[in-house]
C-alpha cells in the first residue's frame, strides 16, 4: 500500500497476471485486499481484529477448515484499521463499492481499537519451562495505554486521510509528545 501510494502509476491493473487482473483495479491493490481479507472475515461484530492465526495446512480462506485466531486486541484492530483505511482510500477512484466496504471495516476496527474498554487489562499467561516440557509457571502481563500510542497515531492519521474528519486528529498532539522514538524498544 505504501509503495502504491508513492508511485501509483507504476502499479497498473494486469501487471501481475492475477485471477483478478483486468478488473480495473491495480493488481497490487487486489493483492493488498486479499492479504487483509482473512482478518476482515474473522473480525468480531464490534470490530476486534486478531493479529495471529494458525491452521493445520494451507486451506482456502473461505473453507470451513479450523482456523485458530489469537485474542482480538486493540493494537491489532488499530493496525488493521490503518491498512483498511489506506486500501479504501486508494480504491476510491477505481472501485467505489470495495472502497466503501473497506472504509466501513476500517472505521469499525478503529472504534474497537481506540476504546479503552476493550483493553486486555492484566492477563495471566500459563507457560512451561524448557520449551513447554518443564515446570509450569505464570507470566503476568498488563496492557498499558502507552503501548498503543504508535498504533493509535497511525490509525488516527489513516482514518483522517480517508474521511477528512478532523475529529480523528483529536489528541494527536498529546500522543505525539508521549510517543516512543521510531524503532525504539519495544517497537
């Protein structure tokens, strides 16, 4: 999506010889949509998005095969919101219906991710030493609001660029002041 944004003319429809080639949408955007689709299909009605999944093989996305998804988290929902908003923005001129769908998904994920009520809070994670073969122990982890700052900033920017609604920029000055430096631990 970022490469397309930088130089859209370099990414025409039909470039990658995909099944979707020839649909009037640049192939790189078709690929981005395909990559986001697995998360969109498993989004909760409230907009929660998982960040990890497992299955027993490479099964088709629409199959009834069992997928195991991680917990839906605020930060994964915000990352999805940012990507879906960017995709929706780029699809506006070539695929208005698809753009509207990705916009709706982006906004739903944004609302979930931006809402502190959806915090994981304090969680106990059962584990075992020696790569799962040893003595059991518990790791306690707490989701802190500061952990979300980079993800919230990115989602706010992308949703604002998509919608033009300045309300999404509320609080960005404070978030920027508190944000960790790029590539600093733990990011």
